[in-house]
C-alpha cells in the first residue's frame, strides 16, 4: 500500500506530472515535492517519482535519470505505467507518449530531429493548459485530496487509466463484429474496414475502429474506415491515416451524403446499405 507520493522540487515536466497523476488516481494519497531520504527510497509504501536515481518496482521507485545514454528513451511515466502492466498499450494507443519520452530523456533538439520537424515546432505545440498546469504543480510543496490542483490531477490520471482499461475491451468488441472489404476499382483494390451498427455502440466508434486496425497490424493496408454515426442512423466514412487517394468532397453532391468535410478526410451519410457505402468509397477514390 502506498501512503505517500514523492517527487522532486523545482521545475516540473510533463512526464513527472503525469506519473504523479496516475499514482494519485491509483492510490489517492498525499503528494510531497522534495528530495527523498534514503529511508524513503527503501520504503515500498512511498512512491518516489523522477528523483532518487533508482528504478525498483518492488520499492515503488520510478526514476530514469541514472539510465545510460544508449538506453531507449524512457521517462517516469513510462516506468509507472509499466509497473501497472499498461505501458505497451499506452505506447501503442497514446501517440503523445513516445514524444514525451524523447523530450524528457533526449531534449527538444533531438526530439525535433526524431519527429522530422523544426526545433521551434516542439514549443509551438505547447498550450496555456500545459504551461499553467506545470507551473502550478512546480509551485507546490504538498498536495492532498480536496486541493483544486490535486483533484484535477486525479481526473487526468483516472481518465488515462480508464482509457487504457477500455481500449482492449473495445478492440475485442470491434474484432467480433468488424468486416474487411476489398473493393475493386479498376485495376486497384481499396481496402476498408466496416463496423456495423451494434447495440450498444462503442462510445467512440471511429476511435475503436482505429485502435483495432493498429492492434491487428493493418496500418499499411487499410485506406477507409466505415463506422456507425452516433448522431444519426447512418454511417461515417473516413480515410485512415489521411490516405492520399481518398477525398470525400468528391461525394458531397450525393443525395444521401449529409456532410462532407471540406478538407476531404471524412463524410457522414444517411446510407445504411453496405453496397451503397462501398459505392461512396469508390466515388471518393482517386486512381494513381
């Protein structure tokens, strides 16, 4: 049983803040921000995060700063998630995690190089939400249940744990119902995934289908996804990972297409017949 979460004082980063968020959601215990004592590092009831130069799950120590330079990019959040058996799913289904690992262990320049973007792009992705939350956390020496910041951090951690708990259930659910379509279009085949309407629907059908594709290792083959529209009886049709040959504005003049996004990445249709849905995909396809 953890009775205290301890992390370093001073400036806060995304990885230590999120690691503490997860531990707050898991244990609901007070947070202190200071250098740990030797006794605290040896106490399995004190979770020591991002400080202490020790990684020992059995002692609830989650620091990565002593890892050698050639160690794969890792951060405090990675270690906490791994201790809960959630790291691999988080890496697969939380696209923000790997950049956070790079940023914390390699710095902004190498992270920008790894992402293939200019150095300034890393800071351009910050928002007042990031800045305020990190600054307010850095100003604290203690946090406990009932504090505004503590309760917000509890929500962040709980949402992440809830998402990772549901993602595998949703993947399994989609796998039981999904259909794979190979649609002939001239000399080409358009690979699509179709999730029929179910009762109940997944909470986020399009996201559930996307996670299924990733879990099944189909990212390189699927061009289109078709999923139940939560706002009507029809379906949404989208291009998977911005497939360059699909532009759904090509189908916007069809009578059963209620909406086509002007960027062409998706449309909503009143159609429910699979053959008609397939035809709308063909109409939106641009041959090489």
